[in-house]
């Protein structure tokens, strides 16, 4: 019941209002990766439209008690499992893909901080570069993070030492940001210049969740930390922001210039909040809007 599942059930209910829809999750609430305020808003929307939500339960279709807990005497007509992503990288050599990764499964391309494809070392850490470092990977095919080198076994389990770059959401905003850096590095390699190191892309902290066609919630400052971020738009304003971010008028320009996405976002957020962030920047304070501080 993260934002993919929530959006799906709301779209189904919007277009097929007669459907009886159940949304379940093992977590205690929907939108588990977003702030609680966003989850509360989405929950109210779904309940108001008759979408039945059940949390804290596992999907167990062969158990009659599972169906009874939903108030459903028999099995449903269709089930959609929105449990995460699955890699599609069988075209890559086995040694270059991970043992684990997003969605709990492996098969994701391992890169270093310069986004060069690497041979996977233990723990899915990047080993030596593959193909002379001339191949780069970003987006859905990539691991989505960079594991840190093992330096101190006593602190290896700490979240701050496990990753050199923490897990990044698989969104277009994040992928395009890294694709630009990979392109610059490919050009730099050809001309003999130093390669840039990637970091957690600030654009990845913007998440727009659609609730049907005319409602939604938009958050910013979302990071890899659970419950991070802050809702900035609700209702029709959020739905319009999602439309502009998903189907921008200048689609080609937005894909090549992620800054246009940020400009669109800033134009749509409440003036008072934008003013606060502008003042913070002018005073050279930490940029909470883009770093989640």
C-alpha cells in the first residue's frame, strides 16, 4: 500500500465506481515511505469512497480466515500485487548484478559512485569496474544505491556506514538527474578529465501521489528515512501538480533538464513555504527543502 498501490486503487475506483476494492498491507498504514500526514489524508480519501483498507495483515489467499478478516466470504475476482520492483537485467553478465536489492530480490546492476558498472563484490559492494569503466548504468536497471566499502566490521551494520549513497526511489526525477551525470562522465572519460561522483539526487525527494483524477497529495524533503518529508499540497492543487510533473507541456525539455521539474514544483507550492526556503538559502543556512534536514 505504498504510493503505487494507493494510486492504483484510487484510479480503479474513479473509473469503475461500482467496484468493491480492498487494499491490504503488512505495515500499520498506507504510504509507508511518506510522512504520516500524507497517509492520513490518503486514508480519509479512500474510506470516503468506499475503498476497504486493512493493515497489519499478510496476503494469504489460501487461508479462509484471511478472507474472513476482509469481510469477504469468497475469493475476489482479481488481485493485484504491488509489492515492489523486479529486475530485468538478464542481458548483463552474472558478476555485474546484485544478490539483493529493491523489492528484496537481486539482479540489479551494481555501480560505483561514478555510476560505472562494476563487478559485484561481497554484500553487493562495487568491486573493480567492468568493461574498462566505459559502461554506465542509471534508472530502473541499476541497484539504486551504492554500498560503502567495508572498513570497520564493528560499525558495518550502522545505516550511516552501509551505504556510500543511500537507496534512491526509482522515479524519473532521480533517474534523469543521474543520467546527466553519467553522460558528463562518459564525455570526461573520452577527453581524459576526472569523473564526477554521484550523490543522493535532491529531485528524488519530491513525490506526487494521485488520488483519482482530481485529488492527491504532494510531498517534498522525502529521503531514505521512514516517515521523512513533508506534505506541501493537497486536493486539486496536488492533482494539478502531479499532472504537470508527469505530463509536462515541454516533455522533452523536462527529460533533459531536471531543473525544469524543480521550477515547476517551486511555482506550485504555497508562497509562504517557498519564501521560507528562499530566505534560508539567502542566509546560507542548510537547505532543508532538498536535503531533508
